[in-house]
C-alpha cells in the first residue's frame, strides 16, 4: 500500500532567497517615482496618450533623490531581514534550517497496527 504524504508548513521564516535585494527595491522605488511623475505631467499637460513628447522631467532623478531612495531601500531591506526570523542566527544555523524551507512531509497513518509499529521503532531508537 503506497504511503500518502503531504507537506505542511510549520514556520513563518523567510529565507534570504525570498527577500528582495537592495538593487531590486531601489529599482522599484525609482520606477514608482517616475510613474507618479508621469501621471502628474500628463494631468498638467492634458496629454493622456503620451503623444506629446516634450521634455519628460519624470525620467530624471537628481542625486538627492537617488540618495533618498537608496537610504529608504536600505532601511526597508534591513527591516525585512529583521522580520525574517533568521537575522539573529549564525550562517551555520541558517544552513541547518534550509531543508525545512518548504515544510515537512507528513504521512497518514492508516491503521492502529501501523501506529504501534512506528511507536515501537521510535522507542527502540531512544536511549
């Protein structure tokens, strides 16, 4: 009889691969700022279709705006790392938790006899 297994998540940890990088966050913030400026320019000029290709100031970000975006992106990534649940662990401990990433496989016990066999095997393994 084949064993029916299912995988259940049992933690709310976010691993480093799941977190966005600093560069991705900076790019998203810059794209958002440009889009916001584009909307404002279209409203001011009345050119909703974007056919009028006048000087589009929304594409230009000065150094102060870039620093502000970089600072906010860095702070956001730091906060996400702190909320991940792994920031206080060493690299070795994080590596040990990696196999638990998708959850743990759980098998259904189909009979009382099977449960007794598992309990006997566990008891034999204990000192």
